[in-house]
């Protein structure tokens, strides 16, 4: 029996809510599942890119855009 690989793609929407898409499976048999809206899709190629696209298009969420993204504040000059 093969172990099932699991990873996730997380992004924050403009309202500060975090959305997560889980990527499960291995090789050409990967499944994407969004915790926020129960969207599910099979993906053979670039599953993480497809997860990021779903988060951006459906939830207007982008990685690194949350309040704690580590970016320095704008100087305003």
C-alpha cells in the first residue's frame, strides 16, 4: 500500500479570511479540495498552480497578502 501524500495551498482574501486548498494523492492522481467552498477537482499537472488559481478567482485570495505577510510598511515618501 502506498502512502497518500498531502499538502496544501493557503491564501488570504482582502477581508483577512484564510482559504485553504488541500492537494492529496501522488503522481498523476492528485485531488484538490477547497475547505471554504467544497470545490473539488482532479489534477494531473501543476496541482498547486490550479489551487492558487482557484483561490484567486473564486475567493480573491492571494498568497502573501494577509496582515502578517512579513512585508515592511510603505514609507509614504
